[in-house]
C-alpha cells in the first residue's frame, strides 16, 4: 500500500480542497449506508450536517470499530471523502475489505493538542469525519464542532461519549459465528446495535446485523490433494477480497493519505 505523510497545518488545507470539489455524491443531502443499517437512522442514511455518534461500549473492543467501518463503506464507495482522526490502530486493510476507497480516506492518527482545530478543518471539506473523542471535551467545543458540521454539510461521527448527538449508536451485544466444539474458524459476528437520539430518532431502536456481511465473508472449499496420512479440512475460511487484492482493484487503487498536523 502506497501512502504519503503530509506535515503541517497547510496539509489539511491541501487535503480539503479536492474533497470540496464536486463529486457524484456531493449533491445528495443523505449519504448511503449499508442496507442492514438503514433502519437505525431516521433518514435511512447519513444526513449531511448531522452528528452520528458511535459509543465505544465496555470493553472498548466491543464491535464499535466494525460499526464505524460499516457506516463509512457505502458513502465511500459512492464517491465521498472520509477522514478518521485520533485512531492510531485504525486498520486500512479491514477498511479496504469493506469497500472503503483508500484514495479518498484521510487518517490523522495523532492530532495532538490541536484536536479540535484538526477536526474543524476536516469538516470544512470532507464528507464524513470520524473522530475518537478525547477524555476531556467541553460541551462548548462539542457544540461548535456540531454546528460547523451543520453549516458545512459534513457528517460528524464522534467515536466515544458525545452528548447532544442527533443519533447515538452502540453495540450492546456481540456473538461470533464459526467456532464449534474445540475447532472451527471465526467467520463473522452478529452485533445487536441500539440507536437513540433526538427528533425523528427519539424513539429507541435495536437491530441485529452481521459484520462482516454475508457478501464479504464465506467459506471456500480447499481444492488441494491431501498428502499421505494428513487429513484435510472440509473447508477453509477466506476473505473474498484480501487487503492486497482489494488495493489492486481499480475501485480502491490510490494512496492512503496520512496527515500529521504537527
């Protein structure tokens, strides 16, 4: 995977200019999401100008990151620019497997003390901005960023606790599929996701979704000749598109943009 590191405050300006240019998805007020997630959102998609929070849950590795990736995938595939701020462990390979176009994805792994400034700059020109929420964020800063997203028509996706979001999504349960009695392979996870919010989203909702979806994960039989005395498993789990092949596909080709605001 090719990548480039852009340094300095000018880097964000250079990044948001192409993101602000007209694109096929730019004229739509609602960006698409996977069909399985439409029932959680009042507009059946990511409404421009809205704040859609994803609660981290306890423990933090509860499926929240998978949910964030699933929220981005369809919008990215349709041509939108996305940014992820403050998530140094973000997996570009997993993002590519879900269909997120890496040439329209900006990563700011460590925004530093200027977190709010970095997020605000990205809101100015990027369609969907995901950001991990620092431990101490004042209500005034959160309100200013949400107001900026409304003005600019960006979708702000805080990953963590965020009071006042239009919709808050949270994984409340997760069950893996694929493991049997002492054998097997993890195939996919069934997540129970709750949604609550304001206005049209005031009525709580809860749905079950499979992540990855059935179109991304399947069991492919092995077509190999067994060696003498060595048993061969009936099937082997493989991703339909590995990170390497996903990047080789024309729809995902391009450099992953890494931004260092220092």
